[in-house]
């Protein structure tokens, strides 16, 4: 990653049920991101592909949990999920984008999931 993130996280907190990550930034922004949302929007090549045309719609993650957060340098965290997925590096900028664009991204995911005939369960 080049440059400095626009906002720096001051806290990443996983709730007791391991189903939500709260990210607080030094800008004052605070986002509650569900494990399911984080998993289906993983920045990994497995989900995002190497182009928009290769993006995968990931079904069946409604009950996925966050196992651990692992720091990656000073710019990201790796989230390990209980389904074994752990290849996405969530940069601070990407976590902020996920928070800011949560409604639009979630609506687009649900629409694509329906179109593909997939289910959240």
C-alpha cells in the first residue's frame, strides 16, 4: 500500500457473539460491520477476482463468525472466519469504504445473490 490512509482506526472490536466488528476511526466515524457482510465483501482474490467480471457472489454466510483479527503491518488486518476463509487483507481504507458504502454494497450483494439463485443460509 502506498501513502497514508485517509483515516486511522483507533479501535477494532469484535462483539461477544463474534458476529460484528466495530471499527472506530480517528475522524470520529464508527461502523458496525457484520461478519456476514465482511465475509461476502472480502477483498481476497477468491471473492473479488482479478477483474469486475471475475467477482464471485458468496452464498450461505448468514451464520459465519469472526475467529480472529491479525494485524498486517500498519495498514490492514486479516480476518479469519470460522468457515476457514482468511485470505483477505482488510486495509483501513477498505474498512472505511465498507462502512461508508454499507447500504449500497449490501443491497447490491442481495440483488446479485437473488439473481444467481443463491441464499444467505
